[in-house]
C-alpha cells in the first residue's frame, strides 16, 4: 500500500473501531459532472452522531457530494455507503435541505401545511390528512420550536423563521443523517447563529449525523465536531485545528493560503483577500441545486429511525 492509500484509509479504520457502521462512508470515490472531475479517489468516514461542517471554494463539490449521497449524481468510481448500505435514491434515512429556496418568500401557504407538504414526496403540495402524518408534523414543529410559526403564512416569516420550518421538514420520519446545503445563505449574523444553534441542539437531542455546508467557517466554529474541506478534487477531514492550516488549505486551493486567528475567529486569506467570503458570493458548485429531497421531490423529506453515538477518532487529510 502506498503512502496516499495508507493516508486515505486511516479515517475509515479509526471510525470502524468506534462504530461498526459509520453514518457516511466514501471508499475511493470519484465524482464527475459535465466532463469535470469534482472529487478524485476520496476515502473518508463520518461517525454516527457527528456534526460536520462542509466547506471549500466555489465549485469544489459540496452540493455535488450531497446529491451523490442522495443517489442523484452517479459515482464515477468507488462506493458511497449510508449506515453500511449502498447509496440509493429515496433513502428514508436521509433528510435534505437543498440550497435554492428563494421561492419560499412569496408563498401564502401556512407553516404547518408547508411542513406537511414534505411528508410524502409523491403527493407534494397536496394536503395530508392521515393522523400519523399530522402527529409527525406536530412533533417536528415542536422539536424546532416552530409552534407559533405553524399558523402563519410563509410570506410573513423572516428568512431565519423559514429555515426553521425547512429544518422541520427534514426531520419528518426521524432521519439518521441530515444534509443541509448552505442553510445560512442570505441570513444576517444573528439569524445565522440561531440556525446553527438550533441544528446543533436538535442534532444532539436526536443523536443524528449532520453535514452542514457553509460559505465560511466562523458561524460553525462553536458547533461542529469536525470539518470536511473540499478543493481541487481532494478533501481534508479533521478537527478545525487539523484542517484549517496553511499547508492543508494551500494544497486544496492550489495556491498559497494564510490562516489568521483573531479574537476567536478564523480568516482564510490569499494575499489580502478573504477567500472564503470572496469565493462564495455566488455558490453553484458546478452541480446546481435542487428543490428535491431524497425522493427527488419537494423541499424537505421524510425518513426512518435515527442512529446514535459519537465517533471522533484520529483524523487526517483524505
């Protein structure tokens, strides 16, 4: 086994000892989109109950990776496994919040009805009347603290309040893995903090695994267990101190990168430009975004039982 193969194998081995089935596992995965390589021979494992921030320059593959986990983008090489099972479209164990949500602000639908719309992907947009669904809708509304929002139309809600309802959609059916694609887009710092704190509280309460992609690291600093940084077809998975370093980020960006720590905040700089903010002004990731969920319909998603436990282990560039 060569040095690169040994390095790629370490995260999976570390998590395997703590949990027989990682929540998410990539084994020598390559992803291609429109003739472009998005990821190349990436191996990593994310343990049950981890909160992982997903970052990287524009076009690095954050959205594409999430869509591959959902079975919406085919794997060119290698394998992706969810809880030990091969990826399949419509996996009820996954909750997904897509990146594009601009149409929500103009909808007159009530919050409770909006959440219910995601209960059955095959009947998106139609009222759901069965008692089990109504009970699940009330459960997730209470879980995210959206009881007062349930009777208000989306047009009267702030961006942060709409994100609360979107998170409720993702939690229908008790998923084990949440994929949140840029949930902080267009939110002010106060609402960003509220959303991150809410996701962290729910994640801990349910013991589920979260992949949370973001424009920049700082809003996630006090919440995430590890960070997955993508760039130039590669990935680095580890703690903030292991990944957010000059050598690792310079490799992922393909140019010299400086990391500055000021008053508890981290700034990723190229020369005098803060590359995270500059790079993500318009995030499309090369893979587009979708209003589908794991059933490839609607916004949110219903799911199955959740896993539990935490697994941190040693982490390395992957």
